C-alpha cells in the first residue's frame, strides 16, 4: 500500500503538489537554509535520519524527493531508467561549463552520443592507459624527489592529483601532452565549477549576461577552458586521422567525418569540455581522499606499500566514503513507486551516494575506513560512485585502472603523514574536495 500522510501532515505543497512522503515542514527547511548552502552533506544526513529512506521536501514546484535506500537508488538509476530524464537544475547549471555533452545531455540526445563514444573506451583503449600513467608518474616522482632532497616536503596532494589526472586524461583521450598546461586548466576547471555551485545554491541566480562577481569569474574560467580546448582540437586537426588506421582515442571518434552525422564544432567542444571536467576531477578527488585516509591510518598505508594489489580495495573504499559525484538528480517522466512511496511525474528525485554508501543495510561500521570490506569485490547494491544503470560513467574501468596504478606506485615510494590532526573540511562542490587543499608531509621510503 502506498504511504498516506497522517492527519497532522499537509496534503499539498502549494496548489498542485500532493504530499506523498514524509519530510521536513516549510519552517524547518527555512531554518536549515544556511546549513543547506554551507554544509549540504550534514543537512542531507539529518533529513535522512529524521524522515527515512524516502523524503519529500516542502517544495511546491517541482516536487522534490530524496531517496537513500540501496534498493530505492537502484530502482531510480537502473530499473526505472527509462522513466528518468536529466533536465534538472544540477545538470542544466553544469551545462553552462560543459555544454550539452555526454554528462548533461537528456535522454534523446544522450543515447546516440553514448553509442558513438563507446569505441574510445573499449578494453584495448583502456589497456593503453597504462603507458600514459607510467609516463606521468615518472614526471611526478622526479618532481617529488627534487622537493625531498633535504628531507620531508609539504605537498598539496590535492593539487598534485588534479594535475596528474589531467595529464593522463589529455594523453589518453586526446593524444596531447598537457603537463605544461595542467595548472592553468585545473585552476580554470575549479573556478568554473565553483561558479556552478554558487548558482545552484542561489534561489534567484542572475543570467550569465549580468556582470555579477560570480558570473564574471565563471565567464573568465570558461574562456580559459575554451582556449585550451581549441588548442587541443586544432592540434589534432592539423594532423588528420588516417581512415585506414584504427581509432586511436576519443578525439578521433569526435572528429571522425565518416559517421552518419558528423559532430559540429560546438558539439566537439562540449564533449572535450565534459571529459576535461569529469574525466580528471572525479579521479583526482578519489585519489586525494585515498591519500587523506591512508595518511591517518599508518597500518593500512604500510599494508598497501607491502602489497600493492590492495590498491583497488583502497580506492573503492575511498570512493565509498567520499564519492566524488555525491549527489545524482533525475527528472521523473512518469509516476513511479519507490519503497512504498509514490513519486509523481515531473518530480525531481535526488539520490546521494554519500548517504547510500553509509546505509546500515549494506555497510557495517559505515564511517570507518576498511578497505578489506572490498576483498570479495564490489557489491551490486549500495555502491554507486560511478552511478549505475545505462548512464553509469563511461570511463569507469579507465578510472579504476588509473587510480589503482597511481596508488600502487606512489605508496611503494613515498610515506604520507598528515600536517594537522583535526577534521578536514569538505567542500561539497560538483565533486567532494578538501576545502583548503590537502597538504601532507611527504617523505621517501
């Protein structure tokens, strides 16, 4: 039987939105506005704790729900995927930076683009990633060796992982060396994504044409990204792809003139922007939090240094505790029922891996860093750092290979120690990142 509101519960929010699930009332949500804006993770956790696995917020339009059970998340992302669209505030705002690429495009545009790009992520291409990771690590190890000549060095590991991941993304997907431009591109990426979050948290965001401080910062960052993307594309177009040779990387796929409908320059730009943003920042975020966790668990760090086969388990556990894509939104295209609650068509539904990854029905001691919980592999339920279903991240296998190689190599060469003992503040931006970087004391083994 679908849930029915108790007598003391409102029956509707506004004129037309029926109440079909428990949740905070309007006064509670208004009192939580500052927390929503500055600490959304703890706000979502509190709402989940107070109201359960399916929560309806007191928002009249669109009706907005939070689904936190592992089974409910699977229903949304897998079983009901055909009844879900991506025309939500989250992806519409992100598209100001990425355009309508694979990550933000709605269903009708997404399907043919996914089929088009899939060849760039087949197993042979993923295997070729190894060489690019090795080359990038050689440069990073040489740089750190320089810094540690006279003893341990204080290194912002967050920035280092961002630049390392971008260098690998450039070489693997676009066939270009971004080592010299990594700092500029990562700075532009972070500035653009910061602007995205500021707009998403503002109930009345100004049009991008209005010169507010946030808009001006976003426009500068997007112009820098566009310059970098133009340089990448122009370099490849100066060396046209031989139609008789196999596809080399994603840029070959994007620029292929022999597909049924060749992409426009804007469409190429949007896909390159999407993979610059999503292809390196998510991996970098997971690696940063892995080093944070390892730096505070010396026994686990030593286990990894002695047995680098543990790298996959460490990365999986870091992604569980700090999922880069900490919130996933969908627009419901038809009435559905989740865990006994009706979610009507045109609602927005939120799935937060941050909460799902802490659900007691799947995870024991959920707040603890225990890589061995993945010794038997990744569970089917309750784990979605790369999403789930047809729209699961296309680069998942490449990301896991890259991250495991980086963790294995660096842990065998370097020791990582925290600089401060207190909690590290989390910036819940487009991905989860340390609010003030992650300075660690790095020394040679």
